[in-house]
C-alpha cells in the first residue's frame, strides 16, 4: 500500500464529495466518513480507491471503531480533513441549548477526537496534515448564528492550539474559512435570484485545500480565507 491515505469527515454532496474526488485524482486512497450510507456507497462506486464508513463524529466510540477499521483496511491516514458540520439558526434566546451543545460536539469535539486518534502516527512519521473546514461564523457572532458561531470559533481556536503544538513535530494543521455560499442544489433554490458568481464552487474549495495540504513546509499556512471575488467583507 504505497499510496497515501486521506480521511474526510462529513462527506456530503458539496465540499466533502469534491474533496474526495480531488484527493482521488491526486493518487490518495480515501476513507470517507458520513452518516448517510447511500451517499458513501455511491462514492465508493465512483472512486476506485475509496471506502466509506458510517460514523457520527460526535461519538468517540464510533471514532475509535472507524479509526481501527481504516487502519486495518487502508493504513494510517497522512491527511485528515474535518468537514463534518452541525449548524442551526436562531438568536441566543431562541435556540434550544441542546442544539448548541450538539453542534459543539460535531464541530469542535469531532475535530478533537479525530486529531487525538490519528496524530500520534503522523508525529511518529514526522509528517501529515490536519485541515478543518470553517466559515465566517468562526470569526464573528451575528445574532441569528448564536447556535452555530460559538462552536465554529471554538473549533478554530482548537485548530490553532493543535497547529502550534504539532507544527514543530512536522504535522501541518490549517483552518480554512469559507466566506461564501457554497454552490449546492438547496442554496441555488434559496438564492435563486443570485448570479453564478455569487456562489463558491465546491471543487474550488477542494483545490485550495489540496494546495494547503501540499504546501512546502518552509511556508505553511494556518488561517486561509476563501471567498468569491465579488463578496463583501
């Protein structure tokens, strides 16, 4: 098994699937994590070196079981992309506190569980990459995002703490902020009056994450922000 292994969590129809295809094109074997078994099965058929694993990343027992299966089936991942996301809209007085906690478990604790499980092998190898996909909510707290932004901000800070520790050990940790509306079927319906240039393409996100993962170690990025050229910021 000479080909490297990339593990991607939250493999949905947008960024997750685009990441899977990009890393497959780059010669990686893929461990794809999601709760939707039908989507995983479809990607396994499309990508020759991909294997899907049903997993709720907020559950450390499921992470451990899947990690052991990935190591058995494919080997140690050299790249981890935590793309799973839990989100909800509402002000701090409107949201169900349990939803905020659930989102924290997926967004922040999921990153923690994956990193703690897989980084020892990367450190031993002296190389590897862990990337978390974030969004603008990691940088600011708008009223309607009170059930989401705190969890993404915590995720970004956790990633930074990891980067400062693991970087000197040869493991690149990066946080990619997607400041845009991702081009998906449901977002097209919601923003039906917007032009094509309003949306960010999942493939473009995947290409940038590929670039970040393969940066020369003399010039590693941590905070990476992506947005369409016409986006106000």
